[in-house]
C-alpha cells in the first residue's frame, strides 16, 4: 500500500516519518540489484550508500520529502579506469536537481503556463526559492529551446521594446526587445537591449528559408528597429504601426499647447486656464465628441489660443487620423504627399512642421499599412503578458530568469512535450 501511494517505479519503501498534519519523509531504495560497469560491463559491487533528500509533490496537502538511499558502485576489475559512480534513475530524479522529476515537471507548468510565482510554489513545496527556480530553468530551457517546431515560418515579424529592470543607485534603465510573430500573436524570443544588435543577431541565426518567408515587418517609429529590418530582411515590407503615428500627432499637439500656454500666461497650465481645461478633449477623436463637447473645445481654443497655433496642430492631428480612413493604397499615397507638403509651409507652428518631417521620413512605412493591414498591436499585447509575469515575480534581476519565464508564458510552447523532455 505504501509503494502504491508513493507511486515511484521499482523502489522498496524502507520507512515513513512524519507527524499529524506535518511534513512527511519517505525513505526508499531502488530494487535493481544487478548493475554492470558502464565501461567494461563487469558486474559492479556496492561501495557504500548515501542518503539524498528530494523535494516531492505534496501528499494530501502535506509537504513531502523522499530520501533516496543511493548506492555507490565500483568496478572490481583492476584494469578498468571507471572507478566508482553513483546510482542514477531519471524516472525518480535527474542528477544535480533537488526535486523529483514529477515535481519538477509540475512546477514548470504551474509557473510557466499559469503564471504562478516562484515564491508561491516554494511555499507550497516547503523548500527555498532557489531550489524551485533552478529546476524551472532546467526544464523550461529544454521545453522552449529544444523544441525546433516552436518557432515556425513567420509571415509578419514585429519588434518592440519594454523595460526589463532598473539597476543601481540611479535606477539605470535596461530594456529588452521582443521578437513576435504578428500574424499569430506569439512571442518568438527576447533579446537584451533595444538597439539593433540583439535582434539582428537573432534573425541572422535563422535559416535562409525562414528569413525569406518573412514578407512584412511591423515596428513603431524606431530607427534601430528599422535598421534591423534593413540589414536582415531588406525584401520585407516595413509597416509603421498606426497607433504610434497617431500618438506622435497627439504628442506634437500637446507640446504646442504647453508652449503656447507658457508664452501667453507665463506659467504652466492651471485648472482655470482655457488650454489646460481643453487638454483631454483635444486628444480625443473629433467624431467621438458630441455637439456640446465640440462647442466647448472650440470655445476654449478661442479663449486661450489667439494666434491659432494650437488649433492648427489640432487640425493637423485630425488630418493624420483621416489618413487611416482611406482604404485605397494609391489614394493614401497621394493623401500623405499633400499632407507632407502642406505641413512644410513656414506659416505652420514648429510642432506641425516637425510632424511633417517625421511623416516624410516614414512615408513608405506609413502607407504600407493600407496594403497589408498588419500592425504592432499583437506585439503590444505580448508586452502586456510580459508585464503580468513581471508583476507576479515582483521584477527580475537576471535576464536568463526573465527570458525563460516570459517564453513559457507567452511563447506558446508545446506543453504536451513536457512529459518527454530531458532537463538541461
């Protein structure tokens, strides 16, 4: 009955220790008696025994330890160079791991798939944080890196950055770059930094067939990421994310509002200042404003914008938004060319001219959206999943821990392989 409850293969239960509702400790030995030398095949002899304590799955809600009384063998052949070795049975536990194999696979799924924290699992198993984390890394790396089919052919590839950690007394920021299959919303990998080096190296490591299959490359208005695609996937159609283009237009509008506020009133916006009262309504889409809100915006602009600069920026922002209402690709090209030409007029505010120069630099990437309709939205969605993992872990310090945790959670590994992988 004891052997049935413990459910370990080919073992003899030697004893059970524990108190009522306390930790349970189970002592066992392997039944295998005949062992040959791995080098010469001569029948080995037992040199001594060593008790190894392993963390196991809870039994009836009670923390459990299994003590494996391992035999140490030696080869009696004096001419054999093998010497002595420890008993190994990977059905029970893998070498250099302090948990049983079944506990290791269970905690990998709990943390990787369901997003539970390492601390929570360590408390449930009754062990320290490092024991759980080291086990997770060995099983997790085997699951995400050894599965060659996880990163399949990609039609649309996206890049985006997110904050990884703040370090040092000055809270220096370190970023990471997410490489995402935009079509399927799958995180392919994470590389340190937000420059072009890490992503360029990762793409160059793919096969030629994989790289030639990428037809579209989505990105925000980032120069380093554009360099990545120019260097590694020059044939791919680059697409500037519509959200970031409109966000830039709103940013220029807000910069103009704050500048005009300071020039006219000599101070930052206060709650009774017209431009400050209009700051939220100015960034809203014009079609979302009802008649009352529209009249309020126009009245506040007449009161706080005598030179009409903020009004001009507001109209420029709405013109950029109207660009994405054009469905025809050729017509969108004509639209943006006229928009760029109008924004370069010296009579416009400096913020509008700056927006026009940006539209000119990213002209081809902006209108490419009208042909492919891919965006960086799935990449931003993956970033939200990464932030959820960071919140559950209360942040990360080591990039290796961060990479494995987010790939298990957002990288869509094949969890059916968890029962067959060999931990690294």
